[in-house]
């Protein structure tokens, strides 16, 4: 009984730490606000600024993988500016988008 209580207590204490965004995710959120928010809803529950013209980042997170996001963001696309992301910026934006998965 005591062991079960200890396991529950340790798990409960660890949960808030697990829910905290990492510095990489926080930097990705900042970059998304700076570069993506003009066209995309960048957080759950936001309305897209351009209607249905650009997918929401939560929708992208549900259907993209780490590799597909990296490949997509490293190539210029019509209707999307080429931000020429550094490796660190790419890592941060991908980490943020993937953090939006339910």
C-alpha cells in the first residue's frame, strides 16, 4: 500500500514538469508568432488570419512528421515566404509545431 502511494505521489509531482515547454519549444513559439502568425493560426483554438487559405499549425502537427516538416520548411514554396531558417531556428519551429499534437 505504501509503495503504491509513493508511486502515485512521485508521478503527481513529475506531471507538472512534463507539461512545461522546453526552451526549444518556447523559441519555436516565438518564431512562429514572428513569422507564421500572419497567415496561420499558431495555437490551438485560434482562428486562422487568412481563413482556410493556410492550415493551422495544430492541423499541420496532426499530419506531419519531424522529417516531413523539416523537408517542407527547407524548400521555398509558392504562397509562402522563404525565411531561410538556420538549423537552430528549424529545430525550434519543428519542435513547437510537433508540441501542438494532441
